[in-house]
């Protein structure tokens, strides 16, 4: 392949018009057909004329030197026939006559640097592409002033929208969120208080020691003048400590003042959620990502009940969402590999995943999908070496938490109680707002909860297999590698499995569905896929709760709406798998 063709593909990758897998397929199939890249793109219709033109102009804008501009021009135009085609595309894009636009293109592709800069700055301005600072002066002869005024008005409107959303969010926080008592946060925070009050004479909070913890906290709340602490202690008189030892140890860094500790925790959760949204928008949104991320954050804060319920209860779902987004960003953008070796970057990623796992194990499937992607990208050697670092980090976590509780078997007790014990006792019915799909199936059929979980699992698996082989005449393993190297698709699949199979799904647990939903909305090449993401967010937003209450609907009806929120996402995932299948079929 010529150097100019590689430049074109590299720019298409940077502008997210093509992904790595599509480029690899283009290279392989172009070599088979033995034709030029431009001829191949026209035959396959892989890029629209608009996208091709944007890539061309971006290439010219990023090469200011005479020699570089000559190289890029050669990459775009080889002869008069090709110049005519490019002129026709520009004519269609800018709604001008063909002969007039052809003249503009020919002028722009001359090797007179000053003239080329002016013409291409003018074209970029009309199409709406960003212009470099040094080219702004070249736009002035062509700009009428209306476009500049429109941009100023749009910027002002955006600021006003964001301002009013921020005001509404602050009002909602101080009128509702800040008044919460934190029924979940109380359990996380109370363990450290009991350990300090008893000088660790009551070490483990699990099983037989749970009543002793409750007695100590009842006395502590009685002696306290904190109204929030007294209220939550009455509400949670019989405490149930089910979190991991690491999570309790992390909460020991918060102050002993309950109201202050809960307020700080809420602020941290809000910050973590906001950062996660900005990361996802920066990865996938190409148009004003900061503005749209800020607006989305405020709208979620005001109207998305999983987010507000997480803040009201004081749970850690925003933190989990944040940590998973960080790990995804490290892999997707290869942040660590730019500054260190594959081994060190892999070790850092594995330690982050170990931290996520030991804080709360409900995201194990998502972590497993990230590891599958890592193996396919880096190989088994780097995987095993990185696992050694993660094992050492895990050992340090075990030692640190055992020292914190002064109890060497603290992890063993937690595993016996939370993982190997009677899980039925930890699962709440639908009337308590447990929106679990297997639990719903269990309540409407004679199936047990474990059988209902298996039915949901095999339904998901069966539909995925059907989509996988829908475009195949022969069974091939190449599609498995393509899916395994599509990180957003892998995480989306594992997220849906996690939500669909969980026997306990409080409303704030649905925050994790935002990853696949936002990916569908921001990165979808098909508008129907984006609609599926919006529908999923709508179903688990809690909007239908108010409608159901207004018309006196049952708890089961509300639970069905919440539990069905992963179905649109699974439909989009199956569509994506089918696309891979047909491409390789």
C-alpha cells in the first residue's frame, strides 16, 4: 500500500469514521482485489462522500509545510479524472454548480501555499470543520459575519441552558439529597465506629457478631446529638453487614461525625459519576462533548432515579461506574502504554480490576470480559505476568484488611456468610423494590429462583448464538476474535448478563446500564441503535413509577418496567453481533 493511502486510513481512524477492525478488513480485501484504496472504497461504499471530503480537508489542514502539503495532495488527487470526481463531491456537499466548484478544488489543490490555505480554510468553514488558528485570517474575506454571530448566539444559549440546569441541580441537592439519612451508608460507616468503641474486641461484623454491632451502634446513636444518625439507627435497628472487608476498611477514612461523613460521601459519589460521564463523552462524542456531558449530568441528577437513589441511600454504585470507566479508558485509549511498557500498564490495569473485584464482587462478569479483551490484544505472556502483580496486590489487600480487623480469618467468614451461605435470606421480595428479572420470573411461574436464573441465562445465550451464526454458511472462528477485540461490545454484553441474572437489583444498581446505553447513543452508526439506548435509560429512569402510582398499578407492574430495561440493549447487542456475522459470512 502507498504511503498516501496509509495517511488516509490513519486519519479516518483518528476521526472515528473507521475502527481498527474495519481497517484491517479493508487492507486484507484490498490486497485480494489488487485495486487502489480509492477504487475499493467506491466499490464497497464504506465511506460517504461527505466523510471522505472531511478526511481530505483535515489532512490538508494538518500539513502546513510545502513538502507535506504536496504529499497530502498527491494522496488525494492523482490525475484529472480523479479531480473531476472530487469536484463533483464538493459540488453536492456545498450545493454549488459543478463547474464553479471544480475551479475552487483545482485552486485549492495547487502547490501555491498561500492560495491553497485560503481556499481550504474557506471550504472548511462552509462545511463546518475546525480551522487552525493560523488560517483564521484567511477566512475573513469569505465570511459575511452572519456565521460568526450565529456561533456567538449558540454559545450564549448553551451557557444559559447549562446555567439553569445547574441551578435546578443545586436546588434538588439541598432540598432532597442533602436531607437523606443514608440507610446503606450507615452499614458501611458503622463498622469502623464499633471497632474503635470496643478496641476491636468485637472484630468480625458477620453472622454471630452482627447483633453486638447493632447494640454498640444503638448506644452510640443515643449518646449522639446527630438527628440523622438517630433516625437511621431506628430505621436500621437490626443491622445486616454483608459488604466485603475491604469496603469497610475504605470507609474508615471518613470522619466519625455521621452527617459530615455522609455529606462528604455524597459529594464524592457525585464527582465520580460526573467524571465517568465526561470520560465516556470524550471517547465517543465528536460534537461539543463537554457541553453535552455537563447537560446530561444535570439531567441525570434531576430525573434519573438510579443516580438520585444511590445518593439518597448512600451506596457505592457511582464509584463502581467510575472505576470501570477508568479501566475502560486505559484500554481504549492506551493511556498507560504511552508512558510505560505493556507489562507495567497491564499490571496497573490488573491491580485496578482487583480493587474493583474485592470492593464488591457483583461486577465479576464485566471484569472477566475485560480480561478476555486483554488476552486477545496483549497475549497470554503479558496476561500471566500482569496477573502476578495483581496477585501480590491482592495479597496486600488481604493482609491490610486482616490487620485492620485484627482478625486473620475475616475474609473466610465473609465468604462463608455472603457467598456460601443461604442466599435466599439476603434476597428481598418485589414489594421491597427488588427489580430482579429472575425474581419476577419466579413470582409469575412455579419455577424456583435458581431455575428462573438458568432460564434467563440460556435465553440470552441462545439468542446470542443465533445472532452469531445468522450470516454464516460455514462455522468460522474469525468472528469470535473480532467480537473479543471489540471492547465496548464485550463490556455491554457482560453488563446485560450481570443485570439480567442478578437475584437482587435495587434501583440504584441500574446505574451500570448507563455504559452500554450511552455507547449506543454516542457511538451508534445506526439511529435505531441510538433509540434503543434511549429507551433503556427511559425504562430504568423511574419516570414510569409516578405514572404507575397515579393509576394505582401494582408493585409487579413497576418491577416489570425496571427489569425490562436491559432488553433494548440486548436487542442492540444482537444487531451488532449479526453485523459481524454477515460481514464475515
